[in-house]
C-alpha cells in the first residue's frame, strides 16, 4: 500500500516532486473550496446589506421631506406675530444639556408639499429653513432662531456658535424651503 501511495511521488535532493495530475487535482480541489467560501461570504454580505443598510436608507430618505413656503404666505405668517411678547423656551440637546432662549410664539408653520397640498408643520428646534435668494445663493437657518421684520430676515446658522448670524433682504428671496432635520433637539416646556 505504501508503494501505491509513493508511486507518483519522487524524491530528488530533499525535494518533494509530485506528478502534474496530482498537483492539478489538488489545485482544483482547493479552488472549489475557496469558491464556495467566496459565495458564502457574498451571501452573508448581501444579507447584511438587505437587512441593515436598505432600511436605514429608507428611513433617512423618507424622513427629511422638504416643504415649501410661498413668499406671500411667509410674510403673512410673520406679520400676524407679536414680536414684543417672545416665547421663552428650554431646549434639551442630544447630550442631555439644556439651553434657554426666546423665540417667536408660533406653534405650527403653514407650508405646501411638492404637489402643492397645504401642510401644517409642527414647530420644533430641529426645523431648518432654507432661503434661496439672489443669484441662486442659499442660506439655512434654524427656524426658531430667526427674526423677521418688514424688509429683512436675520437668522442663526449654528446652535453651537450663535454669534454666526446673517441678514438677507426679503425682496431678494426667490424660494423658501423648510424641513425637519430630525436632530435630537426637543422643547422641554
């Protein structure tokens, strides 16, 4: 029996020599095993993608719906506000810390969706408003941190650095977009 095993094996100066058909058989066997491992890995990767990535993408893309506020409606909503009596609010952030500030007393925002259907959006600290104005420039403010008067809109672009303010004239505004950024910010009171 040992002779039959060693028949295809030759020894030359401490080197093992195998016949070509034995090497080829070994190579094919190894390749089949590695191919099956690759297909198993691919199957696992596809399952991970389908179970985790696709639902996450659906949530991300469906949750940030952009609404629009016609300029006349925007002016009308802010004309009816009494800015002499600001509303004091406390906001809790993602780290659990709270911040107190004054904002205008508006609970809902009248806007329209992309099909022109009227929508009432509940005001929250995570609402962002984007103004597209002269030469297609864009600026984004937090909705509850902006102020509006007869001719200008002034807003704060960052909650971390509230000194970053920008003022734009109302007559240069071409389009107003608004959306809930779904940041972890909530009114406490």
